[in-house]
C-alpha cells in the first residue's frame, strides 16, 4: 500500500510539473478550449479567439489560469490506480470546468451589480471554489463508496 501511495505522489508531481511546463500552444487547446467551446455553445454564443465568448452581455476570456490543472492533479490523486485514471481525471476536469464557466456568466452579472470593481476577481475565485470544492468532495465520497462496497463493508 505504501509503495502504491509513493507511486501516486510521484505521478501527481510529474503531472503537476508537466502541466506547468506545457507551452500555451499545447496547454490552451488541451485544458481551456474545450470547456470554453462547450460553455459558449450552452449560451448559443460563438467562441472567438483568443478563447472568449459573450453571453448575456458579459464577455468571458479564458486564459491559462482558467485551465483547472490543479483540480486535474487532485482528481488524478483521488481516483483509484487503474489504467483509465488519467483519462477519467481529464474528462472530469473538462466537465467541471465547463460547469464553472456556465455558472460564471450569471454569477458575474450578480457580482458586477452588487460589488465594487476591486472585488470582481475575488468573486471569480469564489465561484471557482464553489464549483471545484463540491466536485472534489463528490469524487472523494464516490471513490470511498465504491471501495467500501467492493470490500463488503456496511455503507451508512
């Protein structure tokens, strides 16, 4: 068990470092373009380059900081060590980040109407936390549930 944990930590560090070293030409299409394209499609808005769309009068620009790679590494670490773990973590990250972008449009309207401009970036971070943290908790609990069920333990 300890050897498996060490291997997981090693691969998480490798993934984290690799995503930091990706050039923008690779990083943006892998982590930013998909969620931005899906969120723009949800609102029926075209995706403009460089990765921005306008919905309900609000323009969202997706940049490298919107890629959710830290979330990707955390999901990778939570999932059980199987061959599909990397693909599952990537898919979950893209879907969760898409949900964040979709929620960000109405949240931005509320933030802009309710707070001074100096709080806009804080509001953006709060929305990200409000989406990513519950997703991590759900993934964690889902993995725990499957493990307990697999080992025949009572589930309360």
